[in-house]
C-alpha cells in the first residue's frame, strides 16, 4: 500500500510538473490577482503565463462553483504551490463574468456577417422590386421578394454579399497585387453588388471557400405570393434589387470562448481579409479582426489559437556571385518570421474570423497561420 501511495504521489508530481512546463509560468507572475471590471480572460492569463491560450493547464476546476470556467469581477485568483490557479474568494457571484476577449470589438462580426457557399446563396429568396418602383427601400416601405415561401408575420434578415474567398495553386504574386491575389493562394474579390468594384468573373481562378454576406436589415412577411410582399422593419442601409433573404439568427453566437492551441493547419491557411474592409495593407497591431482561410471543415473551432508568420523574402546571394564575370548569385529564400497570435471567435465551413491578440509586427495579407509552439 505504501509503495502504491508513493507511486501515486510521484505520478501527481509529474503531472503538476507537466502542467507548469506546458503552461510556462511567467517569471514575474503574481501569486494573487483581484479581477477587475474590464478585464479579459486572455489578459489575466497573460499575467501568469507566457502562453495565455494554455490557461486551462493551470486552471483549477472548482466543482462547487456554478460554472468553474467563468471568472467574475471581485474574484481573488490565487496561484497555489501546485502551480494551479483557482478562485480563493468569490464575493459577487451575481456580477457578469468577464469575457475571454473584448466582445464590443468583435460584435459586428458576430451579429452582422456570415459566410456561406455561393450555390447556397443563389438558392435564397431575393429582392426583385421596391414599392412604387423606387430604386432603394428604407424602413417602413414595402419590398417585393421572389422565391420566398413563408407565412405572414415571419421575419427574415436581409443580406448583401460583400466578398468571395477563393483558394488556388498559383505562385506568390508581385506585392502590388496582394489586394486581389493574396499570396497567389487565396483570392478576395468584391461581390457584384459593389458598384465600384470589379466583377468576380474578371478575377480568375481558384476554388471558392466561401462568400461573405453582411446582414443589413430585417423584413416581416405581409402577403404570400411570387413575389411576396414584405415590410422593411429595420435597416442600417438602403435595400435594393438583388439583396438576399436569410433566416433571422436571434442567437448567432456563444459569448464564451475558451482559447486553445490549434490542432493542425489546413493547406494554404492564410490571413485573407481585414476588419476595415481594405484589400491590401497591414493590420495596425493587436485587437484587429482578420479572416482566415480555415474553418470548421478543417478542424477549427471557436477559441482556436494560431501563430502568425510572415513568409521570408526571396533574395539574391550577392556574396556567392562573381562581380568580375558580372554573374549574379543564386536565389535564396529567407526564413519566415513570427508575427503574433490570433484567436478564432467565429467559424464557418472553410473561413473563420479571428482577433489578433498580440504581436511584434503588423499582420499582413497572405501571412501564414501555424500551430503555436
């Protein structure tokens, strides 16, 4: 029995050592921390860990707590001698739990944007006309919709396509082309509803991985038929011919995200779009939203954390060249460079949205995503 006990203790010590080694506690970590309003789980984890996405490895799951994964303002967190973090005091269980990441920063991407296949989108009902043959509709006006099979009183979201994402096998293009041919592997093209953009047919090749649509309004069915008559009850912009109707998603997301390292990365996992709608340039630091060419079909779920790397430049080895013969040296591919981390907060089949959590340099279009070390 005594030998069994020793073996059990030894096993526990190995397990705890593995937790601490895997989580990599910061050298300057506090022993206790009082949670404040405005904190985020990622920010608190970063106080204790070199790798904040590994917080579950030191989090002591207290079964007596209603939801052991939620932390509230006023909680006193304590790092025990076993290098496990737990709630030492919980004075206000009634308060709202702190989020993993700032929800106000990602709210538009949780509520207003969806990614779906173009074939699926083509089968959805669409606006064919506005009352009195007006070119645009505003709140309170009648809109006529084809392909809608719904009873009076039902509500639908009005959506407008904004981007088409494609994956191809091409070579990395000239830097000035990254706006539309992101690294030669991922292409972002404005949809045909954008009057100032090029049509998708002009931009070549590749397999579509998703079409992004923006929710711009809500309608209520007044009368069945083809076309059906609907009332525009809410709109953040004018509705026009070609806009699509989708089911209303009253609860589009789970506000709780648990960061964890990516299990794998699909081929051509890249940064393919930015939150400001630009097609080129770089994200100016953390707390910026990016779209990635990896989704639920690739094993990505909410909380998945990737490392972001920028591919190295291809240079000419001048030292190996012969200036006397005016011959140039061989081409050399420089190593990729680590940029920062991004955590996924919403996933679709082959595309996901992520928040840049930290970084040492700006993220650029076409940057690679990898499993964090």
